[in-house]
C-alpha cells in the first residue's frame, strides 16, 4: 500500500524506452547543430554561439543549469525534512537577477570577453586568475555531453537545456498530480503540510547561526546566488552569447521567473511527499539510506503503475545532470583556450582553435566521467553543494566587486583580500562539516514510522532525523563559529575580500596606474536599463578612440561596441 513502507517496483521496459529517448534526443540536438553550422568553424561560434542567441532560450538554459540533478533530487527532500523555508530563496533569485543584469552583464558584455576570468586579467593582472570548477556526476550522461558539446558547441548546450528544462518541470508536475489524486486533492496535501509544521517558513529570528531564517536566506542567499550567476563561467558564457545587451539582461529576468516556477514545484513536490509519508518516513524506516533517495523512492511508489512516467522522472533528474556537465565542459574549454592557450600560442588559426575546442571538449568530458565515481560516494548533496559554492564563489565575487566598484584596489590588495576571504570561508565551512550544528540550529521537523506496515525499527517512534552524527568531542567554536548558517558563507567571503582588499591596497600604495580603463568599472548608465544602452555605446566609442586609453587592448571592445 502506498505510503506504508517496504520495497517498491523497479523500472519497466517503457521506462527504459522513455529514458533512452531523452538521452538520445540530447545527442541529436548536438548532431543537428553540428550539421546546421558546419560552415561556421570559428572559436566565437563554438564557445559563444556566434553571439547571436536571444533572451528566451538563454534564460531557459540558465534555469536548466540551476535545475541540476542535485536540485531536482535535493530540494523536495529538503522541503520534506525541513519545511517550505527553501521557497524563500525566490526573494534571493529576484535580488540576484537584478544585481547580475544591471551590474555585471553590462561590464562583461561591452568588454567582449569570452572567459569571465579575462576581466581579472584586465583589471588586475594575469597571476590573479582563479576559480575553475567542474561538477561531474553520472557516467551514463558523460558520453552524451561529450557528443553534443563537441559537435554543437554552446548552441547545442543551450538548446539541449531548453528541452531538459521542459522535461524536469514535467517530472515535478507528474509527482504533484499523482500525489494529489492519492491524497484527495491539493488542499489535503497543503493541510497535511500545515499540521506537520512544514509551512512555517517565515522565521524572522536574526540569529546567524540558525540554518534557515528569512534573513539568512534573503540576505545570505542573495549573495550566494549572485556569486553563482554573476561570475561563474558556465553562466556568464550563456548570457554574453546574446546578440544584444538588452537580450542579455532580459535573459536574466526571464530566468528569474523560471527559477520561481522551479523552486515552487520542487518545494511542493516535497510537501506532497510529506503528505504521503506523514505516518511512515522511509528514511527512518530503513527503506532508503540517504535523503537524496526519497524522491526516487516516492516516484516508484506512486507512479510505477504508469509505464514510462518513472522513466520520465529519472530522465528529468538526468537532464539536470546533462545541463550541469555540458555547461561545465563548455565553460572549461572557454577558460582553457582564452586564458591559457591563446596567450601563449598567439599565431593559431581559427580552424586550429576550432579543432582544439573540440579536442578539449572530449578531454573534459572524460574528466567528468571519471569524477562521477567521486560524486557517487556523496550522501545528501544539496546543502553540501551550496556550501561549496559559497565558500569558493564568495571570495571570488568579492574580488570582482573590488575591481568593478572601486578605483583604489591593486593586484596585491585583490589577491591578498581574496586569499583572506577564502581562508575564512574554508575554515568555517570545513569546521561545520567536522562539527555539524546541533538540531537546535538546523531545526529538522518531526517524522514518524508509526504507520509503517513494513516497520524495520525496534518499535514505532516519532523523532527528528539527525542527518549527520555528532562527534563525541565538540570544541568551543563548534556551537558558535562552526554553526554559522551555510547560506552566509558567500557573504562572509565577499565582505572579507572587499574590506581586506581595500585595506591592503591602501597600505601598498593603491592603484598606481595613471589611467584605468573606465569600461572595467561599473557606470551609472549601467544601472538604468535598456533606454540607456545605445547612448552608453556611443560614449563607449568616444572612450575607445581617446589616446589616454592607448595602453589597453580595445580590439574586443570596439567589436562589442559596434554590436551595441
């Protein structure tokens, strides 16, 4: 009986057919883009889609990259165990979208860069380049990613993401719809969630040590997501592929709506899961071993009677993986070619660079497959992934803001500030992994096995689930510094980098350059949307022609100024 524990069905033939069809469709998009653009062999075409992408597909691609396998699996489990507080990240997405669109996009777009890290070289110096990252997940999808990334380039990545987003949303809808039928309607699901304490999302406690409150999610979450969207190469590469600055900005605002829809469906899927398992928690009952197995268990429990639907759900999770891996491959190729190879081998022809791009796609795809083994050893990965993003991206965001918002910082200040920020975030982040916060700070909600027909525990009981066992010894810092909400890691790294960078730059003489290219700094006109774009482009041409900026490489800038 559904919701009472015990083993569930496995895949049927039709589930395998649906799953295989989705994977083959992704590979087919790569082949189509390769055939369609076979006459275009430039690096810009491969890495940036010829800078001719429009807002909507780029926005859907940005949303799909957010909907990784981690998000598809992890967010419903989060809502099931901790309630709907995760939905408050919707406020963070709005703030992140505005900051990224109005501050970062204009600067990156008018510079005409391919790699986000080119900005650091232009503003500071080449030795300060850093920030490569790669998330490889499932082996079966790695080969497909290699096919469509290698053959189709960024266009294939974006259009495959569009397909994947639709599939992922369909997976959530299927879970919610079937759950509503079983539970007698959406109203009953909502009422069960209310009785179970899952709807108490608005906690205004200012305590920074509590895992999720309104303030940690809205303030800390805004900085964390800004660090992911504004400077992460896989995201930057998408919106700078747009054919105009207006399309680039619009893609982020459309993406914001997509993020709202995604997080709402994911959280409600978790509430649906709680409604079904309110009397028999599969995790406590031993039916699953980690929280990340909860949603697949639910799918097979309630949808196995509909051949093909479980396959659609698994395809949805895999689609998130495809998007994450493919964007990482394409981003790594861009960074490797633009920041490491071309500065050394300056005489390569366009055709040589094109074939090098394809070769590197194969190489990094193989690395993804190899790293899948590491990923398979991870337990509950949603918080772990966001924590890592915060620890690494926070100090890097601080470095970019240091360069874009202030004239004083120099290379020494920027590098020292980022190192100090990184040391602090790694200290608190690693400490939190070794000495996890207590249940008083994480606030897991009660779950029970009293209604399980296949009870594997000694007796029925009701208790919050402890996700991570506590060590026997807890130092003094464990309940203070190490208990800082993981959502604040990025904020800590960003502020530390900015403050330290300004202080060290002042001590070391500030920026001694006589002239700083104004296009490396945020302008007032950047903060006013589309009506100012053409005016800014005209002013930009005057600045490029000014002899005062002769020391700067403006060849890319002229090209982008023309497009604006």
